[in-house]
C-alpha cells in the first residue's frame, strides 16, 4: 500500500531531499545538491519565491520506506498576471513503479482543482531561475549543478498517465580548444566603435554587487517575450545575489555599457561545479567547501549560465564583445570544455549565438503537461 505524507518539519524535509541520494547512490551521472542549500530554498521565510508562490512537499511511503517525492507548486504571479491556469510539480523523484508516480501526482491534481486551475505542468521550480525539465536524452552524461537528473522510466510514467510534452530544452557542449577567435575579434572592435560600448573593468565581487540589480532588470527585459517567462522580483534579486554571486569568479561576470554607462548586456559563466558537488555529497563540511572553492578557482570546465542583451541591441553583434572577453579569460585559465545549460528549443536567437563553435547537443529535456 502506498501512503502519501506531506513533509513539513525540518527532518521530514531533509528526508525529502535525501531520498534522491538513496535513489541515485550508484549513478555516476547524478549530481547531489547541497542539503542545507535545498532546505533554505524550501524555507518560506527565507526564499522570496514564496511571496508569489505556494508549495507543498510530498513523500510517498510503502512499508515504512520512502519510494518517491515531489513538490506541488502554484506560482500566483504566473496565474494572475500571465493568466496561465497552471499548477506545477517539481523536485520529482520516484522508484520505477507507476503507481507511486500516480499517487504523488494526485496531490498535484488536488491542489490544481482546489483553485480551479486547468492544467498541470512539470517538472519545474518556483520561478525561471530554478531547475526545469525531465531528462529525455543523455542519461549517460554527467549532470550539472543547475539541472535535475532522472532515470529514463520517468518519461514512460508520465506518458502512460496521459501527459504530453509541453516545452523542449537542449543542452550542448563544445571544446574551447576548437574556438577560432577570428570569428568574433574583428566584429567586437567594430561593434564597440559603432555603438560606443565598453566592458566594465570589474575585478572583485564587491565591484560587481552594485550592478547586479541592473543586471536582473535587463534579464527581465531580455526574456520577457518568452512564453514561459516570469519576472524576477526585487526580493528575489537580493536572494540570488546573496546565494550565487560570491560563488562565481568575478572575471566570469561581464557587463557591457553604452556611452552613458547604461547596462546593455550582461553574461554569467559559472565554473563547472558538478565534480566538486559529487565529492561534497550534499555537505559543505568537512571537505565539501574545499572542493567547491577549488573548483571555483581551478575548474577546466565552465557553464554558460545566463546571457542577456537589451532588446534594442539584439542582433547588432554585441555578443561578439562577450565572446572576446571570455576568450581572453578562458585562455588565461586554460579552460577546456564549455557547457551550455538548458535552453528552450524555441529560443532560436540563443542557438544562433553558438553556431560557429560547433556545439554538440548531448542532452535533451522537457516539461510535461496534462489537462485537469
């Protein structure tokens, strides 16, 4: 018999998080999150996403043993402002038993019907800055710090339960050793001169922090046209500033401004933390912090996390400046591999940025939808 229980206490939420550690303990491609980091994200008093969202965390038990989990989520900003009548599910992990999946999803359906919502979609988090999608290809590839991993049977479970693919995402890699700087060096100089642009010479986290709010404003402008986009709030800006900016090498964050010092483009590249998180195994202590700090300084892989360009400067070659900056930094740091984190398959503007770097799609993922 399957029993579903809401995880409310700190210990229950820890059990919720640690179930994935048990499920994937022998899988070399699953990347464990930091347990305390996950707990903080589930804390309604700490995570500003709860200003516009409500979430319930459920555990499935059989014979006293945890066999599955998921979060049922409503992003009220999405429902009320974008008129998307949707209940979400996320943080979904389950053994290969469709009855467990079915029982967990019933809690999502209940929440959606309670508020007269029309459909359910997932997996996805509270906002656009959370992890998204079920892996549909690339199970033999190592995950990243900002993606969920899953077994192949997840797709089968959802399909059998009447779900269909809603949004598709691709993930790609390319070798830095194959990058030809001639593709963007000349264009970078021309674009800088034509539009009177320059790269801010910021070398410390303290210098970067004052620009982060402007960066998120630009992020909101850059991605507003995408169908799935929900704007980042002021409190979320502060939260992500505190949570992530200190982890990133200052030289991996680039800001481009015009002659009036108006921010017109930004980009964030993160060191590849996946191997370090694997070694940390969910904890910063006693050695997890050391592994992450070492990866921050010495990782030979990087992940392109975010890039944004003001709409009026899109398609004007601004990214050539970005590529020149990163080419110089990556050359100095002896970077070998570049990873592109999930990008919507429909976002052709982003895909076109990379066409000259010979990227190889090595993973695909999707969100799944079902009418209630």
